[in-house]
């Protein structure tokens, strides 16, 4: 699929997050402003790409973007404000790092909150339609994966290196066996109801 630059008239950033459905670790967002003439034949929604391709694309995006920002919102704050608000906060924090500031924001998904009176548009499956959102999805995913690989060393029994904190069978079995860590999101349903966990 041909991904597009959304607007040729304004300084526009794309933003996306990774890790929203995970049981552990942060939700991570990125914001990217690409030059108008940016082209890349393999850049698309990070979920459609192999880990190798994402790792190849990350330095391309970082080098060729006009600017980019990355923000983690950690599990304690997710538990406090809920995952939707945490996802939007991560996007806001990543956009606030951009210099120059964007004149327009395109957001992957259907939920966002205004930021500094900058006009925005939410686009469902935007990471498969627009280059700047796809670029943001690559950065959000690779930076979050890097963080999960790091904390995997501390708690290898959950195998976050492989499941990155998603609710896989292996991850849930480890929670059942070892309980929860400081990295788990206590407000999430960590185990199905029939397997109650004492928190």
C-alpha cells in the first residue's frame, strides 16, 4: 500500500503509541515530523513489519525526520489515570518535545485530547495510511521493546523479551506461578476471573 504525506501545506506531525494492551511496562508514544519529500518503500504500520525491519527503519526515521519525540508513561501512572488517558498523555508528551512545534497533528486511532490549541485529526488505522504516523509507530514500538528487553533481565521468568508484556498464555502462566512484579499494571485483569490473584 502506498503511504501518503497527509498535508503539503503545514508542519504536520504523526503520533502513535505502543503497549496499550500489555499487562506490564509502560505505554510508549512517539511523534514525528517528516520532510515533505520523505519516501520509503518498506515503512508501514509497525505491526505489519518484522522486528528486523523495525530495527532497520528506526535509524532511518531518526536521521531523516525533521524532529521526533518519545515518551513512556509507566505502570503506576497507568493505574492512576487509566490506559486511555495514559496513552493520550504519552502522545502529548512526545509532541511537546518537537522543535519546531507542529501546526497540525494526525493521530492513529479515534481518541485524542486537544494540545496547546493545535488542530488535529484522529485517523483509524492511520499507521497504515500516513507516513508520519507509520514512522511514529516504528519509534514507539522499538523504544518500548528496548525497555521491555531491559527489564526482562531483571525478571526473566516472565519472558518479556519474547512477549513484551502482552497477555500471552506464557505470561499469564508466569503470573500465576510467580505473582506480580513492580512492572505489572495492577488495574488490569492480570488473570482470568477463575484464577484470582492476591495483589
